[in-house]
C-alpha cells in the first residue's frame, strides 16, 4: 500500500481510539466501507447493521475521540516514533499472518527490527534468583548469536531477558500491555529507554495513553509470540500468563521451548507442564539454535554437501536486490518462519544482514 492521506490516517486513529473496536471489528469496518474515512462518515444505521455496539457510532465523532487522534498525530511528529499499519509492506510479516493481527502498531525506536528474526522469552514476574540468572544468560547468548530478544517489559524474567540482550549490545523488543506514553511497570522506564537507545523498539497496539488493565496483557502476549519464531519459557507457575503466551505460540505455529527446574520449585511446574504437552525441553542455548537452524528448506541435500547449500536460492535473490523477508518467502514459496530461520543462518555466517527492514547480501 502507498502512503495514506492525512485524512485517512486521522480517521484510522479515531477508529482505533474507540474502546469497543478491536482488530476484528476494525477490519470489518474497513472491508464494509472501503477505508476508515468512509467508515467515520457513514450513517449510524450502517454501523448498527454490521452488529457494532450502538455507542461506537456515537463516540466516533465525539470531541474526546478527535482529541485522542490529534494527540497521536502530534506524537508521530517526534523523531523515532512511528505507526505501522497492517496493510503496509513495512508491517511485520509473521505478525500479519494472525487472523487478529493488530491493525495499528505504535513503535518507539527502530521499526525495521520488527522484521528481524526474533525469539520471545517470557516467565514469572516473581522469578527466583537462579531463574533470573538463567534468563539473562540465555538472552545474552541468543542476542550474541544474532537473534532479537522479544519480551513484555514485565518484572522478573521479562526484564532479565531484555537486560541480557543489552549486556552484549544485542537488540531487544518490548511489547507493552499499555500505551507507549504509559510505561508499565514504572520502575522499568529506564530499561525501556535503554532498549530504544540500544537500537531496539517499544511496541504497543493500544492507544498511547492506555493504562495497565488485566485484559490488555493476553492481547499483548499474542503479539509477543506472533512476532517471534519461537517462545522460550524460563520459569513459570501453572497459572502464569507465560503459559498463555506459550499456548498462543503453539496455535500460531511457533516453536515452544521450556527450561525444566527442580520438582520442588513451584516456579518450575508451568515449564514441566509445557514439556509434558510437547514443548521442547531446553538445557542449553545450542538446543534452541539447532532447532531454529534445522528447518528443512526445499529438497533434501546429501549429508556431504556444505551446510549452506539449501540456502543458495536466498543468496541468489539477495545478490539481485535487497528484499524484505516476506518478499523472499513469496518468491521462493517458503513459509515465512522458515525463511526467517534461513536468513538467521546467513546472518550468522556473515552472508546477509537486515538494514531498515530489507535483507541485504554481504560480500566477503
């Protein structure tokens, strides 16, 4: 999609600010009326005919909704602050595969990083000291190995994962369950700033001023898993929200990894449950790297062939021109998750790199 008009952008922000309009209703309105500006201008009866709550049709033209949209437009004028829309090529390809993909994503930091291969790391907010150390250690190794670490900025395992990536000057993405003007928890405001300054990004689908609310965090979790090739659960109780993220990851076709712990530690029970349900048991970073590098791309190759042989179609395309991961997947007919795993292999081998959302061939 080409750049939208200022009127259409303002209309989308107004629709997005309506409390009863989630991703599916947003898409329904666009499909019914063609664009957001037409949806805003449509009669209330047309909205009611779509089965939308009566209050939505009245609120869309209210002063408070107009002010929210105007505030968002002012926010977007600031350097390093962007809005990614689901019908734009810059929108993260893996996330776009979800049937409830966020129609709008507010991003503070480097938007191109959302297209890079990511591994999500989640776990308990009340993690043990060994659990925090494990999360930080795994994040360091994975970030040093070329993966972007994605988590939710929460206390405990999330914070340790972000910090681990930053420790090795790696990249990390924090997906918030609040608006980007309401960093939560407040004690992680400095961490959020370091993520942006380190070349990472803060991401939220929620209007900028949205405060913390319990219903927001499952929505956030689907974005964490949706952006990533896989989800690693470090420490979690059976009732932990991290298990929701793992379940969503499995439903989305992502890999799920879990680190086991002592049978006497309540914080290990959630991971043990995931392993019983089919998650990959992880004892070292290499277990994850082997799994993510082990996609079978195209026809099987003889064991004696070089490891990079199945990746040659990617290299051929990248030599011709820089492309997004989504464009590469479409050209080769590969699933996007496999394409991203293969690109990671090339990046680790120094044969390709991602610049501003485009994958580029690197000459030796």
